[in-house]
C-alpha cells in the first residue's frame, strides 16, 4: 500500500533524508508490503517516476541507521538508473536466447542438409559446428554478462549508500540481518524476485 508523510513518519522521514543526500529532485513514491520477511526494492523507468517498496518486517526489525542504509542502497539504484539498465540487459538476454532457439530450429529442421557437388561439404560442416557452438554458448555467456553487470550495480549501490548515509556500518548491519533472516517473502514470484535486495 502507498503511504504518505502522515501514515508512517519514520520511513517517510528516512526516505526524505536519503532523497536529499542522493540529490534526487523528486521524492519517490513509498509502498509498504505487508510481509514479515526482511526485504526492499526500488523500481521506476527514471528518477521522476520512481517508487520504493519496503516490507513491514524490515520496518519492525531494523534500527534507523540500518533502515537508512537500505533506503540509501535502493535510492542509489534509482539515481544510477539501474532499473532501466537491467531491463535493457534482460531484453538483450531474452533476444539472444530467442535467436539461439530459432537458429536451432532453422538449422535442424529447415536447411543445412543439402550437399553441393563441388566439394563445399567441409565448409558446411564447419559452419554447422560453429552454429551449434553459438547456440549452446551464446545464451550461457549472455547470462554470465547479465549476472556480472547486476553484481557490479549492487556494489555501486552499496558504495553510494555508504556515501549518502556517511555510516557504512548501518548498511553492513542491515545486510547481515537480511541475509540471516529465514522468513520467505510470500508476495514475490520469479518475475519480481530479481528486483528485491535479497532474492526472496
């Protein structure tokens, strides 16, 4: 549910502080996910259309300094336009996987079986082997690239949060609590899981 400054002043104040520290011009919309799990995420296509969501469990179990660290991390994703970047990476990864899939169908069902009488059979075998190798390794390499970019952006958000809060121990302590939590986020699914600070 969306909240305003009068609904939950503590979280609203923390987000407002981190918004000023991060240099964002517009206050992101704040949403509370009623769930005991410790988690949060930011979304939005740009800085002017951003939203931040935190679980009720996160609000109950983190101190103010820890909450600032988590909110700073999520606002860093907004400031660094990570949501847009990761969406573009996802589209690129999906495109590569689809091209490999269609390529395999064309290769195995469509053609490549004709032999020329002028000795081009060796070239066709080489092309076939290269095509099969690309179909197998291109999606795997694309996934590795996606994961590498994602990890780098997480490190950047952590560093940015430490810069905004001037207290890196707050984020470190929050991440320890989040990592040690055994509560599963019930409202998450495979499509939304990558958005959260911790995979639910």
